[in-house]
């Protein structure tokens, strides 16, 4: 079965800003399960125990089937829901964000709170490493020594990772193949080895491809 393509925060990130003396701190983390999200929320609350509010939002799953948010005492709909909307619009899943607020004594009003919490999440996403989890097929291929160089040249053409090599009477490579390239690669491999390669499907995995920011 083909794995689902998802995009998430990779690891952990934090960003903050101040508006009208209120300090907003966005803490983001990659999570896979709801209990992991809740655990991070509790850890953040304990770390910022003296804050006025620790609002949160998260969404999980390849189809973002799980979505939750909480205003943590802010006026209803002014924190958690706007935070979740930023996640949804970004296409980011498997991610939890907690925005901590230290109240500065000046009220922001409902619209001001919505903008502030939304902006905090946007800053957090801008600061976070982002990973596209691409689906790969894992194959074992067995072949004779004369084909080693041909296959090593063939792999980069299909963005294939050679995860392992073993040499005995014959050669065995373990390959991680982008799923969209699997069929074409198998055809090319058959042609390159005159049909002599032994191809065995082993597994399906997802591999994080970390996005890099373009220099400004």
C-alpha cells in the first residue's frame, strides 16, 4: 500500500514577539499521536507556569483527521481556533503549537487577540524546519558483479538511496525508491541487467526531506 505524503514541522521550534507589552511565545513540535501532543502541551505549561495563558492547537494524520484547539481562558474563539486555522492553511500536519502569553496590562480586544495568536503561529512556522515526508518503496535486488557500476549509475537518475550493499557470490543492494519512480526504475533495471536481476519488495517507508530556506 502506498504511503501518504505529509508535511510537518521537523523536530522543535520556538519564536516570540511583543505587542502592546504582551509577550507571545510560540512553541512548536512534531508529533504523531494525540498523547504526544498532550504531553508537549503539559510540558510547555509547566515550563511557562507563570504565564497568563498557554493556548494550543494541533492537527494529526495524513488527512488531518484529528484537529483540536483550546483558548486556555482567552475569550472564546480568539486564540486556539485562529491558531488552528494557520496550521490548516499552511498544510502542516503532525504538529502541535502552544502559544504562551504574558499579559502586559493593555487589552488587545477580540480582533487584536486573533491577529496576535495567528501571527505567533506564523512566526513559529517560519522559524521551524519543515519536512516533507515522502513515501518510498524498499526493494532488495540481487545481481552479478558485472552490473554493479551500471546500477550505481542508474540509482541517482531515479533519486534512489542505496541503503545497504553486500557482496558474496552475488551482489545484493537494498534500495529506497521514491514510490513515483518504482515502476520506471524496475523497467530500467530489467533492461540494464538483461532481466537477470532478482527484485524483491521488502517494505514501504516514509523519509523526511527537510526543506531549505532560499538565501535572501
